C-alpha cells in the first residue's frame, strides 16, 4: 500500500544534487516515488531541482532562539 512520506532536507538546491547529504536525500525520495509512494521533500531554499517527487519550499525550517540568563 502506498504511503505518504515527508523528507526534510536543509539547503536542497539544484547545484548540490551530486554532493552529500543532498544526493542521498534525492536518491531516497526518487526510489520511494518510483515505488509508488507519495513523497514530499521540504527544504528552505528557492533554487530547487526539477524532480519526479513534490518539493515544498519554506522560508525557514527551524528558528534559532537565544535565551539569555540573568
């Protein structure tokens, strides 16, 4: 039975596809998609590659919070 799968990958730009860890995330998403799963990759950049699976762009995946102790 096909599943819905989400992969979160910071900096998933088209120019990074042949470098790790982006190459691994792309390979995993591609294979899962070819196995008829619904794959969505979430990233925080605008220059994403054209893929067989869905890519969602968000402005920031995590926010850095600094707490000051007095």
